[in-house]
């Protein structure tokens, strides 16, 4: 499970103690991100956002599994 905390503006509706994503949730997120990346051009802003999301989630997964 991945726990995620945020301090970003406009996301104050998220619970203070974070959220929990199951393995199935993460699989769906990565499948959707892959589809978004594959469907956009190399310089498309949406592609850059999708890559940024994937890059942000991956170290969190490693931390959660004891990688850091």
C-alpha cells in the first residue's frame, strides 16, 4: 500500500493522515499513465505531467517496500 500526503493548494480536502492505494489502484494508475504517455507527443505538456506523476510515485513505492 502507498500512503500519500500533500500540502498542495486546492487539495485540502484530502485526509490529513494521507490516503492508501492498493496494488490494484496503482496498477490502474500506471496503465492509465502509460496510455497517456503513449498517446502524446514527446513535447506535449500532458505527457510531461504523466511522466512526472510516474517518477513521483516510483520512489514512494520503493520507500514503502523498504527500498530507502
